[in-house]
C-alpha cells in the first residue's frame, strides 16, 4: 500500500493504518458548471486526485477520506446542472466526518479544497468545529500555493474557473474531465457589478457568474497543457506536504520521504 | 450518449438533456466497515453503479446526480474507518440537491439507496421535502426488489451486510470492492440484544453491529458469485425501471425501451 | 397500585416507584382522520390503553409516561381535522421526555407506537437519542407482533388503518372511539400511484391517503369484533412483555408475573 | 353535539363543523409535581377540562384540539416524575398544530394554558407564529381572570401551585386529581433567592422550586373546596367567553348564547 | 476607575478587575420607533446609561458588557425604521455573551432590559441558558421597580412607551434622545383589539402598535421632566443595587457602599 | 441633517428619508482585546465612526443602522474580556436587520466591517441572505482599500491588529480608544503554528492569538499618528463612496456630491 485511502480499505486495514496515521485529508470539491469544455464534476475529481497524491507523500502519517463531491455553488446555479449546498449543510457534513474520525483517534484534519466558493465556509467551519470537537483543523486550496508555476504560465488577467490553470491541472490529473474539442476563452461581459466586486476591490459581494461570463468560464483554456498542469500540481504538492510535515512536527527528513 | 450522468456532462449538454429528462436518480450509499473482505466504500460504489445502469434504462428520461457517498452508519461506528452522517445532515444534503435540481426544472426524484441504515431517514426526508419543496420523491433499496433471485441464491438465515448477496452484487458491478482472498462467513455472536431486535421482531431498537457479529459481516460471503450478482442486479433493474416508467406515466413501450 | 402511571401519581409516589422501575413506556399516537367510523384521537387512545395494559404486566419494573397524542400524519392532512407534527418536532419531544426521565434515573425506554406513520421517525429518534443521551431506546408498534391473531382474523388484502384489525382493537380497548352505526369498508381508489408504493413494492414514496381511499379507511371495518380485538391485543401484550423482560434481564419468572 | 372536540369527532363531523368554526382552542398543560396531594397530570387535565367548558360556551364557533399535556417545567425538574419540554419544543408543537389547522381553514387560535411556567414561551410563540403563519394567536391562563372569586377565597400570601386555588379548581373540574387524605400547606423555605425573585420584585430570574418549598406546593390546600372551584372556574369562563366573542366580532347576543 | 465598563477597558484592566468582579450586567435595549418626540435608539441608550449607573453602585463587584442595542420589536415593525430581532436571535446573542464571560470566570449575570417587548424572551433565555451554561441568570426592567416615583408622577392610565415616564428618564439620563419641540400625547385609537389584550386582561395576544396609537407613543410626554426622571431612575437604582447585593451575598454594608 | 443615522432619528424623519434612501450601511465591529493600548470596543467604535463618515458622503442615498458591536472573535477568547459571537449568531442578526429594513423598502445593503475575523462569516451571510431575502448585499473592510496610504505609512511586516494602522485610525476617528501612555509593539512569539497559517500561506487554519503575540497586538503601535489615520480613513472613504455610487447607478456627479 502506498497511500491510506479509506475508500479502498477494509476495517482491519484501517485498524492497522491508525497505528501511524496522525492526519486525515478530506477532499472537498463542488458540482457546478465549468463552461463548454469541462464537465461538472471537475472540482470534485481534482480534489480527490490531489488528495491521493498528497496522501502518497504523507504516507504513512495521513489517510484520505471519501470526497465531499458537492459544495457551495450558489453563484453558478443559473447554469444548467449546477448543484449547490447551503454553507450550513457543508459544515454539518464536516462535523459528522470529523467527529466520526475523532472517534477512531484522529485529531488533525486538512480540508483539501479545490473550489474557491467553499473557502469562506471552510474558514467558518474550522473556527466552529475546532471549538465544538476539540481538534486541529486546517484547510487549503489544492493548488493556490503554486505561485511560481502560476505566475510563469497563467497570463489571463482574470482567471480561476475553467481557465488555463484549471484545465491544465485537469489534463495532468484527470484528462477525462476536459472536452479538448470545445476549449474556449471566457466570454467575459463588458459591463456589470462583477468588475467592482472581484477579490482585492474595495467592496465585495455576491453576484451570479453569468453577470461576468456568458459561457461560464474565465481565462483562456486554449492555452492549457499537461506540462503546465504538472508544474502547478507538483509545486503545490511540495508546498502542502512541507507545511503539513512541519505541522505534524515529525522528526523525519521530508525530502527523503518524497 | 447512452445515459445522462451529471458528473460527466458540461452545462450545455445538461441544457440539452433537460428537454427530455423528467426524473433525477440520486445514488445514496454509505462509508462503513464491510467485514474483512469488502472495502468501506462498498455501498457508495454499488449505489453509483446501479444508478448508472438504471439511468441507461431510463434514458433519455432520467439523469443521474453525483453520489451521496456517506450515510447514516452509527451502528457501525465502533469498527475502524466508519464515518456516519447524522440523519439531519443527510436530509439537509437531499434538500439542497433537490432544490438545486428543481431550479433546473426537474420535479421527480428517485433516491436510489444501497444501505439499509439510510431507509428510515429517506422515508422522513421524502415526507418533509415533498412538502417543503413541492416535488415528488420516491426511494428504493437498490436490489431489494430482486426477490426471486435472492430467494433462489441466498441461503443464510441472517443476511444483508457483506453477505453472499452483497458480495455477489459487487462481483458483478465493481469487483475491485472485494478481497477475494479474505472471504469469510459472518462471525455471529451467540447471545445479545440483537436477536430480539431484528426486523420482524416484536420490538426494534438501536444496537451496535459488533453486538451481532465479531468480524463485521453477516451471511456467508464464500457463497458469492458473479452469476448470482448478475441475476440479482438485472432482476432489480427490471423491477425498478418498470415501476419508474409507470410513475412517469410515459406513453412509451417500456420493454421496447430496454 | 397495579401499575405505575405517571399521570396519576404524586411525586412522592414516583419517588417510591423509582426504587424498582427500570423502564419507561412512552405511548405515542397520532391525531388523524380514521374514516367515517372512528374518531380522530384513535391512535392516541389506543397507544395509551396498550401502555396501561403493558405497564400492568411489567409492574413494578416499568412506568408509563403521558401519551404523545399527536404524530407524523402528513399523508392524512387533506382530511378535515388531521394534525401533523414535523418529524423533527416529534424527535424534540422525545428528547425532552427521555432526558427528563434520565434525570430521574431511568435509562431504558420503550416507545410504544400505534401509528405506522411514526415508525421511521422513531427509528431515526432511537438512533439519534441513543447517542445524544446515552440511554437504551426501543420502539414497537402496539399490536404488530400479534401475527397469529392477525393472520387468523384479518382477511382484507389491504389493511392497517381503521380496518377490521384496528376497529377490533378499539372495540376491546376503547369502544367509545367507534361509530358502530357508520362502519364502512375502505372505499379504495382503482388507480393511482399508491398501488406502486405500498410496503414490499420495489419503490416507496410519499403519497396522500386520499389517493388510495376516498372515505379515509382501508380494509373492512364491518368485520371487526370485541373478540378479535381481545385476541390481537393479548397476543401482542404476551409478545411485548416477554421481549421486554428479556431485555431487562430480570431473574423473574415472566409468566408468574402476569 | 354540544361542543366541537376534535378528539371525539370523525373527519366528516369536522368537515361539517368547519362551516361555523372560527376559532381553535388549544389546551396546554404540563406534567410536573404538584406536592403530596395532587397528581402530576394536574395542569394537563385542568387545561383540558377548561377547554371543554369554554368550547361549550363558544359552540358552534370554536373547536377544541388535543391537549398539549407537557410543558415548560424546568423549575420542577428536581422533584421525581416531572417532565419538562424545552421552550423551543413547545413552540415547534404549536407551529405544527396551528399550521395543520390553518390548512383546514381556521385562522384564529386561543392557547388556553393552565401552567404559569408556559406563559413566557406562549408570548414568544404568539409573536413568532403570528408572523410566520399569518394567523391571529391569543393566549390566556385558564382562571387568572377570575379576580373576584380569587380575591374572595384565596387568603395565602403566596399561592399559585397546588394551593387552595388550584386544588379547588380540581375538586370542581377533576376531583380524581386530588389526594384528599394528603392535603398539606406549602412547606415554605424561610430563606433563599426565591424571596427576591417572585413576580413584582425588582429582579426576576430562574430558581428551582425546591428552593421555595420543601413539599412542592405553596399556599394552603387544606382550605380548598368544590364551591371555591366552581366560583373561580365559572367567573373565568364568563370572562374568557365574553372576550372571545368580542374578538370574533360576532353579531350575536353573547349572554343568550351562554 | 469608578466602574468596570468592558467597552472602555483594555484586557489587562479586565484581568485586574476580574479579581473582584462577581456579576456581569448586560444592558439590553431595542431599536424601534418612539413616536414623534424620541429617536429610535431610545431603549438601547437608556439601558446603557442605567447599566453604567448601576455598575458604579456595584463597583468593584460588577462589570458592564457592551449593550445589545436591538431587541424584539415585531409589534413596532410597521413604523419606519424599526428593526426587530427574532426571539431566537436574542437568545443566541445572550448565549454567546454569557458563555464568553463564563470562560473568563464570571458566573452571575443581570440582563438589564429597558424594553417591555424583550421580557418574555429574557424569561425563556434565563431558563434555557441557566441549564445549558450552568450559570445564574437574573433579569430586570430598568426602572419598573421605581413604584413610588411612578405612582406619584405618572398619571396617564395607559403608559409605558415614549410616555411621561420614559421621556422623563431620558431627560435625566440622555436628553439628546428627546425632541422637546415635538412632545405629544399618545394618539390613542378609540377601538380595536388592543383594548382587550393589554396586561391584566383575561386574554393576551400579539397586536401591532399602530392598532393602539397613531403617532406611535402612549401616555402624555408633555408632562415629562428631568426631576421626574431623576426620581424614577434613582429609586430604581436603589432597588436594583439592594437586591443585587443580597443576591451576591456580600458581607458588606450596602448603604455605605453607595 | 447631514446624514441619515437611524439611531438619532424619529420614525417620521425615517419616513421622510426613505424617499431618497437606496442603501443601508450596517456597521459591524467586535468586542475583543486589542493589546495593552486599546480598549476592547475598538472595532465596534471604528466601524460606527466610519459608517457615519461614509453616510455623510452618501447622503441622502444611504442610511446608517445601529452598530453590531460584537463579532466573531474566537481566536481572542483567551484574553480577558473578549466576547465572541458564533458565526451563526452573526448571520441571524444580519438576517433580522436586513429583513426588517426590507420591510421598510430598502433593498441594497453594505456590511461595513472593521474586524478581519468577521470577513468569512460576512461572505457566507451575503450568499445565504441574498438568496433567502432577495436583496443585494455587499460587504467591505472599513479601510482595507486605502492601499496607498497603508503602503506609505505602515512598515511592520506583520500588521492588522492594534498596530500602527489601527491605532492611527483610532487617533483620527476616536482617540478615546487609545491609551497613549501604553503604546507597545506587538510581542511576537518566535515559534509556532501561526507562522505557517497567515494569509497567503499554503495552508490556513484556526489558531489562538496568544500563539502569535504575548501582549495581544501585532505591528508597531508606537508609530501611529493622527495624520496617518486621516490619510488612511479618507482614502478608504473615497474608494468606498466611489464604488457605492457606481453600484447605486446614480445619475449624479459623484465628486460634486462629496
């Protein structure tokens, strides 16, 4: 076994794994439209793939839980097929998952999240559940820490949803998510509230995604490639595993491990 | 396309599919111990596989949603790795999924459930959400309706969890769930409350699964086979699709469809 | 005193009774239409009467709580006078009753339920409250275990609500519930979803009772009698008390007790 | 029929009654200790009896619902047998009862309450449910308006729980609630917080009933009589029915009705 | 320092104060219309001012928390500007404030409330939170205990909202709340439900304030004065501090303290 | 009147103001430790002052509501005096405030927040309440948009809580919040989880503030000044008012207005 993936283990194997495991990695995605060139399970699948790769690096100190395959996607709801959980529902799921695993002896958790729309809910969840369940809860965007690779490869001023970055990740991690024959640039709306409400602006606020883009994606997916995906994913995995080993305070040589 | 599986569709494909779709099939599983010879994602995977097969039969009238891959498994919680949702959490997830899909125009729902421990919660959910969301909600155990195949092939007096029936289904639908080298009969406890509390007894009540079986399964998994699985699964799919076509009140020749 | 009925005891008498009491019996009924020949409190009264009789048999080991005289009756709501509790409300009531009685030292509970529509909610309640309150919770339909008497006396293929079985029970336990001059067979609807959704069918689901019966009852109340009621009730009480004594693990001769 | 009591009506009788009914009377009691001389169902039974008498006076304009036979009794919980609902549970029950009856066409409600400990919760409920359900909600203590009869007959400076007033009401309405052989004055504690926290004091606050009285009652039950009960009950019924007829804005001669 | 006001203290000063503090005073107001001559923050400001004065008298045994500056004002909501909290929201705030302060070591609490519409909610809160948080909770209307001063100075038969009593209190405590040029008597409605539903009547119930008064106030504000305010406020502070010192069971000479 | 501040208006003045008002500004602060040199109401007061200044600029198109003077401060709870609301409580308050104001005709809202720890909760609130209440909800940190003034004046690598930026804002807006005689640099902990979990790091997570700083503040308060405060505040007000006027889509010359 090269990773502890709860979904493919028997209870006796889990019992054995718990002798070394200190951390549970909970993959969290979304089910939402990703423009004309990505299927709607994109975030769920990418979170799962990243969790598996990170689990390998953290072996035998981490185990991977089932993927939370829907998330907070209210802003995408007017595109057909999108399913959105209430933030309170996502927190309830996390409470149940974490308290079940605490029952098995795990006290540190990483919420590994591929969907920007979940981040605030995860912040709130980590605060509430740390207190309610007396555990340590961390959370991370799957590839946000790959700053060098992103800076080098992503050129669109507005990116982050079914763009060259995300499509590249998918080409590397799960190419079946991509409709190569349909790759499109985001069909950005000239005007609208969204321009005032993007991250970094003076004011934030809820807006619907179709206010910003007609085809549902942003950035330029036609520039995506397997190589860019590899660069981003591996840099992120380096960063995440380095930080996690520090947090676990392990007396191991991290680089030797990887 | 031979089925409408939301997880592998783009929003434009969903938009097209919604022209014929009348029903959403929501696969519901669990994440729980299944004895020494099945992995813990068993119920989630079986629900998903059954939903895909049922979706094919109901094409182009049904679509399949992402799988709810955890369920109500409190009674298995003392076996390592089991994760249990509170019944209220499962109902909250269903409320969000169903109201999202109602936003897209779907008004009939089948909760296709592979895990007995979810049934009462699904009954409560169907009652509450029918009223709150003004939709039609049906639910079914994935293979419970295959009464002939089960009667013919399942001989253990106590069966229903990682037994010859479930292992056979897995061998047919998802053999990677089974550890063929570990197949074991249930290691049933001689005495205990559980004997008084089984279905059909005068009194019911909550008990922990280890009160009934030491190794976590019941029945006799060593008698499982691909052929039994095929018989059970196909009989169940016949029954489910027949009933659904009647419920949809379609003016189509059901047998011709299949 | 031949029974410990909380509603007719002073606190000093309760204090004395608690020296032997190990179990609380909580009668749970409903307030809903019962066709033209039974009044709407039927289930509440029958649950109360059964609890009193069972309490006598379990004396001095059980006490009887006040009756929960409304239940989950959403499916009857279109018949005038029906009152329905949300499942969450019924669970909240049970949580309060059980935690109050636990404060007095009782740790085993039987939810004695006369109304089929409550069963799933009681299953969910027993699971949730066992965990939350750290007690043992059992539940039972009042007379469902009287299989012999029912098999012998009930001939309608579709029965269970204001039918020969229930009216017979009422004639024996509380004849004031019955309008003898109005006894009617169920006025069953020829067609409809209900036929597909009855217990044992491939698919279940919520439907309104008027989809199934125009006059609100099923079965054939004209065949009811005091004698049938006596047979059913006493067989059920035999079964329930036998099982409860086993669950209490009493070193007493059960039959001598009765 | 001289009253419309939902518990003893068939749905067809309710259907007929709804042609004139404008108001539902919901009796609300409690299940709590009442000292050595009254049984614990006292408040539930008195509320029910009062509702029946008031229903007769309001016939055919009012109907009586099933009695809510437990209430908010946290302050009595240290006396054996007391059961207390959370205020939120009582509000949930009322929401379900009122919304069910609104479904049947009733839009005015009287919460007829015999237990002081419920009053604040009923005030909160009337405010919340008026808004949520768009109905008119009134509430009243069963006999608090009988100011003349109380002034004339009740001499204890501290009364209101199993005292001469309440025992007298019971002797008139439901003598089976009273243990005549055990009548006792309240065994009042000399000192304690309770003296500072009674109604009318500068500060209020929660205290347990045993801080105030060792035997669980206050006042002087030995002075109770059927005649005092009759005086109090009938004066209260005069007041309540007069006020209700005004609220219903009926063009009927109230006194002729009674 | 003459008072411990949390809003104007650093954490080191709070740390020092906690060596003597036994009680937290939580001022609770409302944000609601007060007729043409008082601004809408009236209750919030008066509660805060009273808390500061009471805190001075209780120094160094009490500290004052931030003011809860909105309350339950559903009945005023049809007057422009009124903001109303749900009772459940107010209870949630109190739960958070009290549990935070219990974390700092305080176990006694006075909810000092200036707004009648909050009283029932505070009663419910004190009952629920006493149990949930294991603390002592008291509550008081700011000036209701000044019975002599009120009897002597308030002559309107219907008073209690922006009347001579409240305006006088404001003139003494916070004259900026009053529009002296607009002082008006309440413009009382001749007819209406309100007449039947006032405190002391046989029946209570929710009604909107405009059913009772067209200009939003009652009583006669033109009779208000600084002197009346002083008399009421100081009598109330005498009563409140006397009672609190008794509740704290301090071995100090109360009058010397003040 | 130069601003519409609900706390100092009568209902008639509000009625008049509502003729032009399109936006409500809701100031949101916190009650938490701010090191040895700022009092605990700091965030509440700064939010209120900023709202008043912004309200002046937006006059007569905006009104200012009462300040929410406590917030989500779980991470500061181990410093004496801190009070923390649950995120769900803050959302409940906002729901009540916004739905009350929607009742008065306002449909656009700015949550003007001075406390970083509230941001995620406000993001969640804006998403949930936009949907539930059908309004437009925006939120902003009070001075975060003053990027030039901050870049120019704030030199500490780690700042944002009782640092030179916040103390400067206070010196300009509310100098009474500052203990000039106690100004201290943050007493930063050399080691700890916090270093890995700051904004911009690969992983985020909940940690307690004392893990990062012994005296409770960060940055260097000794460098604060009135002038820096003025620069930051006025730049932020320029940005906020510019953005709001665009969002209101007013046909007015914004600069002339200010």
